């Protein structure tokens, strides 16, 4: 008689059940230990095990909470059950509800461009179309930025800020916002280049901010750091807070004031080093009324220093320079508020902790002094040179030419330049004009000189007779039309030298009829006449003879 198999089956079930119980706690803690920089764990169950705690506000109800927060509003009673509450529970302000992250509404939230300068290409993740990045661009999941000599400052859904350096390539793999919870899940990939990040403290366990490179991953929950990536290695420098950095699954916590690097191939060892300290910047006036501003700092042992200037409100990168001395002249800034960062560079060219000072540039344009041409001058050149003297510093100027003293409709200008002489942008037709010089400082301050009157003399071209018709005792003469001519002057003589004029008349058209004595020889010529300051010349004479 065969032995019963039930005990064996029971033993097998007990074994697998015990094994499952052993494995489940590790799964439940998986994603959040990775976010804290510990060993790698599977991520497939992370979101289902995480929760977000919501505190009820006045006027909240089960229906309104479900409608605004849950992917499926019909899960409202399931939410009560998850919190161990009966279906007829009356919710009150101040009460807390635990909501599984997987139940929350999710929507992709585009990244907005705060500022952009230079050559930055925006590659669409949907159709691979490449266009220039602008401040009106929206960066969506799957998109990519390819930077040449340009830079860009980006703002994420939660207000975190990214400054992308020149010669970088950055991809946006995930840009998720969990409804109105304030939680975001942001995952980027830096293929090459440099990113400066200021990440706002993440709210709730569902929040995540992560950047991967070809050799490392950096995960943060609220910090300021800089990340570089190239073909050989990846590096991070932490200015505030802390980040988890290293090979995937082998990240370590890097605190503020330290940096770390890891090679792309070969050794997986993480090299951690203390960053150069903040330089001590010598005092400067916070309100700058004249440029250049001499910025200096106490001498350090660093081989070089880096100066970065950012616009305060947009975060836009204005200047970035490396110097081997302990001073730097700040120049070519428009009016506005800026942050000046000075950081020591180590032997590898890695920047340390920056010292930051705010400055506000407030330049004022000053009225220039005109030199030439003199007022009421008359010139024969249709491209006259204008000269003036600048009275301010850090100014640009241009000549403005108009037909009246209002200067509402400019006939010609010169280019904006820090020069004291210029030619008009196009030739001036003969006539009377008014000219002045306008200066600009800081992009927002303008000043204009007094206006001067100028007459441009001109010369009308000689008029050629193009046809002669004879009819009985009359001769009809036709000539070409001249631009800017108000009328035409015709002369008739019996000599080709036109020393003795038989007849002279002004004609408004380009033809005239003459009654001549038959059998006599005559000569005729025409010139254009203008009422303006324009000289004219006689055209060649033509012989007339009537049988």
C-alpha cells in the first residue's frame, strides 16, 4: 500500500511560505533604502509599498479628497479600509490618511526654461526633431538637450533648479508629479558635461530626484550639488545637504564640503576628497554704478579660481571665467541683480565650495557732446562721418538721423558700439536732415544729445535726349527721366558750345515741342532741376535741322 503524500505536500507548502515571509520585508523596504544610498534592491514593488500621509483641511470630504488625489475616485471606500476606518466614517479636519503612492494621480509635468544663452539644441523625444531652445520651450519626458557653447537654466515642477553648462548632453527620462501632493519623481541622464543642481527638499516617500551618468548615479532629497560626466569618469561636489553617489547599487553618502569621483571602466572604487574651502572675498559695494568692478579675494593655495555670475531672478548664467590671480574685473553687465560665485579650483580643475556675494548694477547713460558736423553744416558726401565725445563709462552709442526734430521716423542710424565716430547705415539722399547721438548704459538707461541740422548736397545725373521727331515746322524732343528731379530745363542754341542761348524754358515733363525756322541748324540740351540742395549737369547736346 503506497504511503500518503499529504504530509510531504504540507512540508513543501510550509517551506515555500516561510521562504516568502523571509523575502517580503526586503521587498517592502527596497526603493527607499536605495534613495538613502544603501545597497541596490529591486524597484518593481517599491511604489506599491510606499505611502503618503495627507492631513485633512477644512471643507475636505471623502469625495473631494478622492477626486483631487486618487487616480480612481471610486477607490474612496478602499482608502477608508486601508486606514482601518469603517465605510460610514465622518472625516474631520486635522485627521490624517495614509494613501499608497501607487493610488495617487500622476501626470507628466514639463520642465520650464528660465533662461538660455548661446547654442542650445532641444531634441524632441517623440519625433527626434531638433530645434533651438528658447525661454518659451517646454521640455517633456524623453526630450534631450544638446549644448554647444551655450548654457541653460531650468525649473522643475517642484521649483528645483538646474543649470546646464556648455558642452553638455542631458536627457529627461522621467518627469512625474503626483497630483496636488507636491511630490515629484524626476530622473535624468547626464551623458556628458556638467549640471549645477539646487534640489528642493523632497516631500513624501514617493518623491525622488536622480541623475545617472555613464559611470554613476546620484540620488538626493534636497541639496545643492554639481555633477560632471565624461568618457572617463563621473564626479560630484556637494555644496549643501548630502547626496548618494557611486556605481549603481554601490552608492555612498557624500556630505556637504566633499566631492567624489568614480571611473567609467575598471576600478569601481569611489574616490572621496574634501573640497577646497570657500575663498574670502574682499568687500565690494553692493550697488554698482560704474563698471568694470574690481573683484578680489584673499590669496589661497589653490592654483586657480573660477568666477561664475548668475542673474538673481532667472538663474541665468551670465559669465564663467577661470583665473590664476586673486582678482577679476567684472564688466559688460546690464542693469539688474546678480550673484557672483568665487570658488577655488584643485589640481584636477574641480571647483570647491563657492563664496557668494550679491551685487546690483545700476548704470546711468550720460548725454554725449557732439563734435562734427557743425550745426547747419552742408556736406557733399552722402555717407558723412559723425563724431562725438562720450561722458560716461561702459556706454555704447549710435547716430540717429531723421527728417524732423521729433526723431519718430529714423531715416538712418549707425550700429550700437562703444565708439566716438560712425557712418550712417546707408547712403543719405540729397536733402535736409537732423542728427543726434543716443547713448545706452546697462541696457535700460538712455540719454540723447541735442539735435543738429545737416544738409546733404547731391548731384543729379546728366539727362540724355533719347528721341527727336520732326513734323512740318515743329520738332518734338524726348529725354530720359531723372530721379529726384522736380522739373527739366531746356536750352536751344545755334552753336554747339551753347554760348548764345536762343531759348531757355523749364518743362515739368520729359518732352517738349519746338517751332524752328526751316533751313537753319540748331542745338538743344536738357538738365534736371531740383528745388533741394542738389546740383545738376547739362546732358549732351543734340543737333536739330528742319528742311
